[in-house]
């Protein structure tokens, strides 16, 4: 009998501190009108010095556990998608593991930048369908405010902090994760990157981006991978209840939806309030939309993301 990956819990967490566009105009030469007209962003949540990526990940995981009444001791694997780990090593996932007292199980980080959660979904789905594990905790968590250059108005206005989580469990019903597609192309690595690293220069580095490169690649790659994921599970655009793209920029969100032929009313957009939270973006958008009552049980979701590398991917799932 076939095994499928059910989504048994959703959670998210956002730091209390926020920076509005007007707040940023006091730091760099920008304005609310300039930022919003180009990105669709109005504010972003910012972690304080005591809030680490692991702190946000743990809060998001606790939210998923409490809201689903899931027994945390049944988790057999912890995966954290992040590009802003607490330490070079150990993994942020091991800190989550320690907090919940999950001894002697595998825990590791996935680094695919903004596509990290989609990569994590494929890994977790593969573990479950191969019957390696029955229950996996998957988290996307970021504190991007700690690696932005607050003097660079082109990038500092784009990013925010947050975390989202899912509890993935084995199930006999054809539900949950229906298909995943992941890709990368290293020839675009200079389009979005951090200019530091342990081997490169022994620094953390700051985010650097060529915005036009990303926009040109994003719309085509996101729409194509979404169609491929739909085709893999014999579904079409008309079957989608909600389109949940990576929340990087409203222009990319709108252009990708238009290219796919998805109505604006079926598109989840939280970028206005969360900004770009990289690997946390998609689970944060899903969890907040479920809790607000927008996304309902059995809805079919099409997810897609693109990030530095370039990496990109899509997932079709039923919640």
C-alpha cells in the first residue's frame, strides 16, 4: 500500500518589533512611496539581539504542536531550512532538537536560501514515502535583519525576520504533499549572494543582489516549475484553490500569477506585512492564512519559491 505525506500541523512566529517604511526612511535615503510602489512592502518584523534563528524556529514549532495537539515525542526527524543559522555549526536543527528533548534522532539544516522550505518538503516527503520516518518536523526560520547592509537602500528595505513550521506525518490517504520539483543553476550565483563566509573571508557577510536579474529569472522559473509540479500529479491550474508563492516582491508575485493564469483572488500575499523572510516565507504565509480562516481544510495549494544559487522549486499540496 502506498504511503503519502499528510500535513498534520502548521505554526508560525514573528518577532514583536517592526520597522515600517517610514522608520527606514530615517536610516537610509528612501520613502514609503518608493518602497511600496516597487516591492509592495509596508513593514517587516525585526528580531532583537536576544532572538536567534533557533528562538524563532522553536516558537514556530511550538505553535504547530499546540494548535494540532501533536505529541512532540513522536517526531523522528527535525529539518530546519535557513540561510541565517545561529552558528557555522552545529546546525540550528540540533538546537530545536535539544529544546524539545528529542534525543537520538537525526536533525539537520537545509541551505537553499529562499527555496529552502520547498527543498525541505521534498526531503521530508521522500523520508516518509520511503518509510524511513513516520513523523517529521519541518521549519523555515530566518533572521535576515542580521545580515542585511543597513546602508544599502536597495536591499535593506526588502527583508524581514520570522519562522513557519509544518508537522509532516505518514498517511494512507492520497493527500498532503502531492508533488515536488526542485532545481538550481549555479551560473546565476552572483545575482543574489552574501559577500562573506568561513572559507571565503572568515566573515558572515552582507546580502548583495542584482534585482533585475532575479526578476527576469523568477517569473519564468516559478511559473514553469509550478506547471511541472501540477502535471506530475495530473492536475491543472484550474484545480488550484490557493497560489502561495515566495513572498519576495509583489511585482514578482503578481507577474507569476498572471503568467500562470491564476486569479488575483486566489493568490496569497503577505509580503506587505512580512517582507521577504526567505525560507520562512511560504510556511509563514500558509500558517497565518490558515489561522485567519482564509485557507481551509482540503484546499489545494500551489507553492513556489526562488532564491540565491539560483535555486527554485514548486510543491502541490492539499492541506
